């Protein structure tokens, strides 16, 4: 089963993540789907989806698909929220999104660790898409632009646990 379909607090993870983004102030939510795309769409038909035919190559292809879907919009920034990190809260999204702007780079801070949500200003989209590879997503780009990056403390309102297995999800439900 695709992670997006896994149940979390009575709803699929995809719906949980979209509701967190919306409650955190995101004006538009675009969900990038790959594995079991038709089933994910059916589980949350009210959402806007974009297909990633290269999903098996890693998160970078999903990042590129999402940014490409937003390129034709007036969005000045994009906030990345992974479906398998349900501990990210609307307040964490609000705090990071408060830094939105075309030149912005921001991400959540969990003590010494950095994590999601990640905010990419429009001015960075082309370079992020060009440099993203495999399962690294924007990580390498953000490292190279550390001087421009704002790390926003969200550790008091969010948890960056990653639920890669049904057992991990059950422990955090």
C-alpha cells in the first residue's frame, strides 16, 4: 500500500497532510502522486493532484513535478510537506510559511536537526529542480545556500518522525 493511503487518526495520510497544510495557511495544496496514484486520488478526491511518472526514482522527481505544477501560477513560494511525517503541525507550517517570498529559503528546525516543512521561494525553483537527484530532494541545494537559509524553530510544536513502516505509524498514531 502507498504511504499516502495509510490510515492515521481515522483518515489517510494524504488527507491528513493536506489538512495540515491548509490549517497552516497554505492557499493552495498540490499533491504529487506516484505509487497507486488512482487509489490515492480516490481517497481524497477534493484535493488537487499532479502525477509523477518517475516516482520510483526518488523524492527529487516528486519535487520537480510539484514545482513544475506551480510554475504557471502566481505562487511566490512553495512549501514542501511529506505525507510520511504526520507529526508536522499546522503551527509548524505557519511559522515556516511566515518567511514566504520569491527569494526565500526556510525550513523547520528541531534542535540540532533541520527538517520539514521546507519553503522554497520561486526564485530558487529552477535551480532546485535542476540540482535535485534521487532521494535528496532539495537537501544539497539548501546546503549550498546555507547563508540564505532561515531555520525556523518548530521543535516545540511539531515532531519530525518519519513513518516509513506500518509499525512506526502505529507507534505515533
